[in-house]
C-alpha cells in the first residue's frame, strides 16, 4: 500500500523483492498450521477450548484451500460459536512483495463492515442522551439547505434511506464543475478520490438542489450520507473522531488492532490488496514476480476511503472481540442491539432488509442472519452473525476475484448443521 508524498498525484515506486528462503519457511509454517487446525484453535483469547471434530472443519478447509492457494493473495476465515473460536484458518499471503503469510492478526480494510462501528457509536450517543435518532441533520449541519436537511434524520443515515444523491465528481466534466464552485487542495479528480477527506467531501452537499426520494422511504446502497457521520460525531462530542472512537467504542470492546486509515501512515501487520494484472504495466505499482498480480488498494484503486463507511482496518481476531462485546451488551444496550439487527428498509435483494448499519437476511426456512458483504479496491469481506445459533464468522480477503454470494451460501450450509 503506497504512502502518498506531499503532492498526492505522485506515487512511491516499489521494488519487486523476492525472498526464496522466507517463502519456503512460511509455506512450511502454513502446512503445519493446517495439520494443527483439526486439533485446537490458535487464538490466545480462546485458549483451552477444543475445536469440533474434523468432520466439520475439513468441509471448510476443502472449501477455502483451492480458493486461496498458499503462494497467492488469500484470506483468513474465523468462526465463533458461544464466544469460542471453533475455526480459525489463514490461507495465502498478506504481501506478495515480502511473502508474509496471512494470520488472524493481519489487518484488512473492512469495506462496508466499517459502518457497524459507527452505527454502534451513534446508538451509544443516543443512549447517553447526547442525540436522538429522530434529530434532523440540519441541527448539526446548519450550513446545508434546510429544505432538505430538516427532513433527513440521523436514523436515515443508518438505514441508507436519506435520499441524498452522490454528487462527488465521477468524470472530468463533473470535476471541472466542482472546481468552479469549491476550493480544493487537489489538482485532479483521481487525487481527490484517493486522498480526499470528509472535510472536503461534505462540500458536495452545499450544491444540493434536489434529493432522490423522500427520506425513510427507500434504500440506496450507495447512499453517501455516511460521509457525514465523522463530522457529526465530532460536532456532538467536540472530540477528534479517531480518538473518540478508540476511547468509547474500540477500547470498551477490548479491541487493540482496529484503526482508521489516514494517508501516509503505516499500520502494523497490514495486508496489501491485489487484483489480476493486465497487459499494461503501471508505473509505481507493485507487480508480482510471476506477473499475475498487481497491488490494488490505497494509492492504486480509485475508491472513496472515508472513515465511517469504508475506512476501518481490523483483524479477524479483533473483529471477533468486537462481536463478543457487542452481543454481550458492552457497547450498546441489548435493546439497541435489537435495533441494529432489525430490518427497517427493504432492499433489492429478496428477503433482505436493512437495519442500523447491518443487512438482515430473513430467508424462509433459515435462521435470521445479519451481515455485510462487500469489496473495496482489492479487499473483499463477508462477516455474518446468526444470533439464534450464537454463531459469528468473518472472511477477510485481500483479493476480490471470488464469488462471495456462492461462498456465503456454502458456509451457511455447513454452519447451520452444527
């Protein structure tokens, strides 16, 4: 993952470094881990808990081993039942440049699962009386047109039902129009999309002259309103967003490996994301020795990395700490947890509705499931909770060339039989 220079339209070149002996060593360790997986879990916070018979773990091994070969970008798959890790298996490499393997402490971009942290934050502030979910956004953003923001409530952010259109520039013409109305530190649209912050992104709402639909009536998965969560929390708490989230959300959950990415910082144990390389070589972009993969994350992929909706980085280990804390009432009350897991707005997916920061699957004949399934650059994620079975699982991958819907269905089928 490239760290931008002071002028963000320049990229830091990367060297194609290969460490043959290190690669052999890590492959050996991975093989030993696979052998041990049937005997015990390797999470230190779940020590002394046995893992179920290989009749079940082998099905998951057989599903993921061919999907994520040892010498390619891969994934970590972790399953927790009754607060005990019952499956924890890493596949593939976190970095093709250094050949470091993926582990359950490797940091991945959480894509849309980042939203659950902010949903819990807003519910926690509501419980404390600092806000009401019925508050109109005009109360906190008086600089925006009250004609629209008087009608949009905080809860509409959480349910992707604000009706706010995405006015961020998507092509050169839109970018030129944006520059006519707003000041920008960036000279090109790609720089704006790669390195822009909430402070600049929220300027788009100053141009608002219409909304897509009446708030609270429809679901829009690309709803840009989540951009407003960061300044909203900062205006309510008078604290810097990252600091408040650490002190009030991550720390109470016992999380030690969850961060919000900022341009230029290096996070420990951070995975790089990749995509299949094309015929054209791009300057400054790492390509694997065999020419099959190129890096595709922050600095290479044109995606919005605003903190509230897609900007969190975490590990499988830390995310399971999150689930344990959330479902035990340590972050928000159990009543608020019910509101997170209750569907309020229908989506365009059969039997799936959207709650406060979560999608809810109520397919007939199956236990209700709350989940996120998304990509961001080369990162891809599935995380799901099945409260009725006290099951949680997460699949964090640094490649997106796999069928998440198919894999999700197959994992559900295996786990539902437990």
